[in-house]
C-alpha cells in the first residue's frame, strides 16, 4: 500500500474526514481552532496532501465527535467495496 503524501489511501482518508466534518456542520477554520492548528493543516489532510499519525487522527475524530475506530472502519468498508469492483484500493 502506497502511504506517501498524495496517495489514493491518503486521499480517501481526507475525503472521509471532510465528509464527517461537513456532516457535523463544522468549518475547516472551526475545526482547526478546536485542534489548535492552522486552517491549512485541515485543508492539507483533507486533500490528501498531509499524512496523519495516529495521535492526530484520534484528536481529529474526537474534535468531530466520534472515535477514530469509526473512521478506520469506514475506510476499511470503502476499501472492501473498491476491491470487490476491481478498483485499486492502495
């Protein structure tokens, strides 16, 4: 699995986190403030341009009102669907 910045896996994670943020009705700026980060930090990981470590993912998930395990489970489900239709999930 390609884990580099800009990889499909990082883009899927960023897309999933963006969906969770928008469903929660939180702007990038508001989330960045909750995380004590710059708005660019949120923008970069949402576009797959920044890799997140486990600690950051846990903090982001908590700031969005949920556990990191739920985010990972959603990504696993998406990867399973992509594999089933023959798309490259890496």
